[in-house]
């Protein structure tokens, strides 16, 4: 019986899905070679993604599969991708650095890892990885932009941010967003607590509400300051601007996963907590909306 059938049978006859997965995980690791065990755990992790409305178990299984057999790079890659989908860029960077050690790593991986390191504030590591990305893909605009956000005179960084903001107004939408993102990245490296960072990011999001790095930085600012209502409102704005019904449902699902995994808010209660620390009447959150759409 294959892994998919085994899992379906266990879940059909078990009221405790977590326990059923634990048992199956142990059974899959009890026989066969390490590569075979790793492949079965990878398949189990893929199935868990489909049936469990969270990502913690799947992420643990993917990483366990990779540790059993490090040549099973797809397990590490998928874990990194899942972290990216739920806005955990610091984990994208961590797993991506491990993945880069393999000669079989994807050609664009250094770019992905370099940007994740940069947006997580790890300046020195980001520069080294992005230089490696430049060697592999010298024509990549994203790599060039990320490096440009690191290669400025620290003594005159504020002048550079001023220049980028002013000149961004003279260009087309795409170029303007790129210039403002560079300004925001410099601002975050040099003065992450300044209100100016949030102002620049909001300007970017007005132009492109789905820009990945801008969203990560903005959500980080809001979550660090426990501004949950504003974070929820931002997610709702993104849903409202999605292209069609399917895209809106997918956005709600993703935001629900993010609230659980990144913000550690399983029931969406965070959106109803005011600065006093007392729970207010909690509005429906993306996490709840996503559950309703399933």
C-alpha cells in the first residue's frame, strides 16, 4: 500500500490526525534504506500539506526527510518554498544557505537567498550570496537591484535615500517601485525604527500591493509593534485587489497560514487585542475567512 493510501486510511479511521501522522511517520522510518525512508517522508509531508490546515507538521517532515538523506534536495527546497509562501524570509535564508551547499542547487537560488538575507537585515551575508548570484545570472535585474541596496556610502546613506525617493517620481511605475524598494532596504539597514521606513513602504504598496519584499518589511514592522488591526486591514486590501475569485480565495488561505505560522495566532485573536492588552471584540480575520472558504 503506498503512502497516500496509507494516510487516507489512517485519517479515515482516526479522530486524532496528529497521532495518526506520528504513527505513520514511525512506520515509514522503520524499514528500507535512508534514501527510501527519506522519499516516503517527503511524500507524507506533501500529503500532510493537503489535509492539515497548517504547515508545522509538513515543514517538520520535509526537514526530517532531508536530514535522513541530504541528497534529497527537493525536501529542503519544498520546506524553503513553504516558508516563503507564509512570509518567513528568515527561514528562507536559513534553509536556502544549506541548499546552496549542494552543486545541484537551482541556478536562481542564490538570488532568492540573497534577497531574503537582505530583507531580514543580514547585510554581510546578503552581499556575499548576491555576489555569487551575480556570477550565475549577471543580467538579473533583481540581483542588480539588491546589490545596489548594499553598495552605498554609509556616511551619506540618508542622501541616497533622499535621491532615490525624489528620482522615483520621474520614472515609470516599475522603475519607480524598484527605486523606492532600494531606498526602503537602505533605510531598514541603517534606521529600521524610523517612521520614514514605513512611509516609503506604504508608497511602494500603493503602486504594487503585492511586491514581496515590501510586504515582508511592512508586515515585520506591524507585527513587531503588535499593530494587528493594521496588519489585518493590509491583508484585506490585498484580497480586495486580487484578480478574481480564485485569487482572492488563495490569498485568504495564504494569509490564514501566515497568521498561524508567522504571527503565532491560531484563532485570529490577535486582531482583537488593543494596546491595553485587553481583548476587544475580534473582527473576522484572514485566518477565519480562509477557514470558511475551505
